[in-house]
C-alpha cells in the first residue's frame, strides 16, 4: 500500500521543502502562478499532459501555504 502512495508523499515533501525555503506568502504566490500557467498550457490538447499536473501542483502548494 505504501508503494502506491509514495508519489503523493514525494510531492508533499517537495511542497514542504519549497515552503520552508521560500516562506508561506511566496509559496502561495508561486502556487497561484503555477495554477495559472498550468491552466493556460492545458488549453491545448498536447499541453494538457504537462498543464494539468502543473495546475494540481500549484493548488497543492497553495493549500500547504495556507495550512
């Protein structure tokens, strides 16, 4: 079971490292920027492969910044 959850743990550890390094406000701003760029990139069909995970990462970064 732990093997299936390691990608999520890795993403949250990465987000935590970014928050510790840059601070909460900067992490929230980076999260918003990643979300905007992810949505803009995913407007094309080919860009959706990169845009959707980028938008999700931005959302998770923003949530970690708030809490």
